C-alpha cells in the first residue's frame, strides 16, 4: 500500500468519527487522561518557545 493510499484511508476514517470516538482515540493514545484532560505525564502545562535557538 502506498503512502498516498494510506493517507486517504486515514483521512476517510477521520471523517467518519464522531466526537466521543475522537475522545476515546485520544485517551487510548495517552493524549487525554481518563477525565478528558491533557495527560500531564506526557505534556507540560507551561508554554515553551517554539523558535529555534540557532
């Protein structure tokens, strides 16, 4: 399967999900915790400078 086909498949699957399915997907990916908030184990609450320090 080419990357183009895979991308189309993922985009199509995303269009068919409702809000509750998206929330569950984010919980399984450990982006959200059980309460539906951003999981502090993987994400900090402080904002970081996204500019390169070159």
